[in-house]
C-alpha cells in the first residue's frame, strides 16, 4: 500500500515528515522543549566540501556551539544525541573534531555513552600519512533513563553453539539466541561510486548506519531530528521504522534530492543496502580484479607447471 504521509516545511508535532528549507537554527527555535527522542546528524567537517564554507577552526566551533544548545533544549529527557564527525585537516595535521566538540556537549550536562567508531574501506589515498578509514559517532544522553533497545540491533553470534563449561549453567548454551551486542566498532560500507545509495551529494552516509541508531534509541512514533539533513538519510531511516522525521537543509538541490528520496521510500521504491547484509568480499566473490596485473605473468608461469605432464626417468607420468 502506498504510504500517504506528506512532507511539510513547517514543524508541528502533528506532522510526520518535515523538511525545513533554511537554517537549522530557525527550525530548532520552533521545536518545543523536550519533544525530540533522537537527534542524529553529520554536520559539515569544515574541510571545504561544496556544501560548506571553510572557516577558521575557532569560527567553526562557535557555529557548532550555537546549534548544540538548541538541540539539547529540544531533546527529551530519555532521548539521545548522536553527532557523527571526522577529522579536520590543517597543514597536513589532523585534528579529531570529536575531541573538540566533546566539551561543548558535556558542558551542557550531557553524558557520553559511547564513542562509536564507524570503519569503512574506501576513500582518498594519502601519501604522507595513513589513509583515513574511520569516522566517529559521539552518543550522548540527557539522563540515565535513556531509551536503549539492544535486542532490535543485535548481530549474529560468532559462536552460537558455545556452551558454559563449568558452574551452575554448565552444558547450557551461553549465547543470547537473539544475537550479540554489535559493539562500538561498526564495519559498514561508505557510500561511494558503486554503492546502491549513491547520489550527487559527496558525503552521503548510508541508511543502515542510521537504521541502527533509530532502532536502538527510539520507539515507534518518536521524533528523529537531523539539523544538517543533506539528502534526507536520517528521515528515511526514521520513517521506514514508523518514526517521525524532521530536518533542515540550506542547499536547494539537496532539498529536492531529499524530497525525492523520501517519496521513493514512501512508495517502497528506494534502493538501500540492507542493515544485515555482509560486507562484500571480492576474493570470496571471485572478482577478477583481485589479481594484480603486474603479477600475472609470474602467476601464469606457475600455473603452467601444473598443466605440463610430470616426467620420471624420461617417461611422462599419466
């Protein structure tokens, strides 16, 4: 059945989907206190992408410090904030943005529950340092009574047949039948050229990354907010799990892309990578590109030895 939820531009608690075409502070100021269950976003990293104006680091932090208090005001007492960031690079030196933003959150009374490391395998290749292949998600809560639905995001056990070997439970299975806690190191492919979710946006994060946060930190009909919406991934993750979603975006083409993707999700036609799909292994898949061309002649020579019949005492062995 086609989902009839509509996309609104003005926030109201009675709405289901809101995309504010403008500054996130204008959106935040009209959201009632304590009404948002999960605030999840990937703000600009101040590295000069097409959608951001590169600022001096102090100015960038001042900009973030203006947005974060408004987010905290809107957050429910049992809610969570997940701020996904990378590294700021200056004169060849990296500065982890989470270390600079952490005091802003704790200064507002929030408690960090996890520093989740998101590991991916593709990106720019560096020649003077190791290539960056991770970003972090800082998870903060407003109180100790926060929502956390672990069972909804458990992953398969490594050894599901493992048993207790001593004690009162000896001989019984020791694993949770629903799976194990996914931990704080998440291996999820980033959205690059051959990813099913690829759009024109240069830094799109995958829906499955936000799926895990939405499922574990909210309940159905809760509000999910993304102050820096981009092309709508956070709202897509929210509405596909029967939550409400809101966000702000200032770039017109990204606003339109967000609307188009959300409409596809409502129609059931949006292509996304499933949350439980294993990471692609080119070796197991037999991808021919795993053979290095500069080793091909040597490999062919080695393989040719097996094609020739062996000889013993001048006679071929059949």
